[in-house]
C-alpha cells in the first residue's frame, strides 16, 4: 500500500487554514475572494494603528512621557508586520494557491516511486511538522504570557495593568467599564494579530522548507544517472538521455520554486526583520526602565522569530550550495559532449542562484542576524542612556 504523503502534507495546513479562515484570509483556497471577515480584520488593524498613534501623542504632548513611545512601538511594529503579511496574502493569493498545488502535486507523483523517494518525502513531512509544532508552541506560550500577566497582576498584586499600550479617546480606563472594555479590545487584537502573523510565518516556513526536498530529489536523480553510467555505455543508453533531460527540467523546477518563494515573501521578510529590529530595541529598553511587565515574554518571542527567519535563509543558502556540489560531483565526464553541455548550463545557472534577502539590502542568514544583534545592543544602550 502506497503511503499518501500528499494527504499528510494537506493535513499540515489544517491549523493554519483554520486560523486564516477565521480571519477571512484563506488564500490557499481556489478562487479566493475577500469577505466581511477580511474587511473587519483590516478595520481592526487600522483602528489599532490609529489608536496607538493617538496614545503616543497623548503620552508625549500631554503627559510629557517619552517612555510611552517605547511601549507603543513594541506592539505597533507587530501590527505593521501583520498589515504587510495581510496585504501580501491578498494581492498574491493566486501565487499562494499555485505553489501549494505544485508542492502537493510533487508529493502525489513521488509517493508512487521507489522507497528511496519515500524516505525523502517522509523526511520533508517530518521537518515541516517540527516547524509547525515549534511555531504553534511559541505563539501559544507568548499569547498566554502576554494575556496572563495582567490577570496575575489583578488577582495576586491587586493592580490593574493593560495588555497592550494603546487607549481610546473619551474612555476613562480607570473605571471598571473603561478597564474591561479596553482589555477586551486588546485581547481581540492580540488574538488576530498573533495568530494572523503565525499563519503567514507558517506558510513562509513550510514553502521554504520544501526547497531542500526539491534539492534532495534532484540529488536522487543524479545518483540514478551515475548508476546507469556504471552499467552501460552512455553512447548507447537511451535511459541516460531520458534521465538527463528529466534532471535538466527538474533543476529548472528547483530554480523556479526558489524564485517563487523569494519573490512571494520578499517584502514580508524586509518588513518582518526591520520591524522586529525596532521592536526588540524598544522592548529591551522597556525592560531596563521596568515600564512593561510582559516585556520579557514578548522579547523572547521576538528574538526566537527573528532568528528563525534568518535560519530559514541559511536553509535555502545551504540548498543552493549543495546543488552546485552535486552537479560538479556527478559522473558528467562519462557523458557525450552534447550531454556535458547540458551539465555545464546547469552548473552555470546554479552558481548564479540568489538566496533569500532582507529587501535586497543584506542576505537573510544567521551571520546577518548576528550583526543585527550587535546593532540592537548598541541602540538599546544608547536609548537607555538618553532616557535616564
């Protein structure tokens, strides 16, 4: 009985599709169109951004409290990330659907092949399940801590604090109604913002995590060709000619998928890294000044997500390097001259492959993450001294 890896792949999207449907942004569905849920989410994001700006104005212009900007920017940056991901999903819904169908088709075709391909598909499913579980756990823990901190303060310390640092005009949040109304809106914003970001992040990681799978399948095809070259004369083996053509087309598919994933999340990654940079700096300073009790949990969440994105870039970069090595290490010298030219074309194309980047400014890699971490520390110390 053939293992249905295609069904397992579809099940991976169950949780993310559930949350995306709640938000009205299930762009993986064929013929997707915006609904009242989508417009409600857009209105919620617009309101959160507007009231955050209002809160910053009140804090600085009226209360002369510059630290209010820091608290507002922490969540404001998360809102901008959600906005960018929402717009990206809506405007590129056809691309999201097509790449999902293409990857599902890949599983459908190669689950019919031999056990070696089954091993590659199983490893891929295992990888994306781990990524999904890690992201889900991270978001749930951060959500519980951010929501639970005000509850702890109210029950144990008998003190009222707010989940998010934005307020509404003409509402006295010192009253019971004002406090509970503001807190309820904050919970809604955290839910849709946190799990909306989670959906987009999950899709980005799942799509990019299939680049190594396509690379591994290419390696398996090269291995098959090398085995044929050991058994038969390449000048007479029609199987080699057919297999080489398949390898050439598959290498093109690998390049197309890399470009699709890169272009699909190009601006999302730029906004994600830029906003997290600002958010992490502001959160660290909030911890120094002890003005936001939930700041440590939010900082941990931001840093883990920041390094996860940069690690994703490393994953793609390693896959590109492996493709160069597998082409060069194959038994290409046993092929005919015309066949060797096909290998040369693949080698040239693979050497010009571009990995994922942060808006084209810097490569998305752990090395970039390290450099940005040093810059974050410098800016945090500078703001701390300024506010003191």
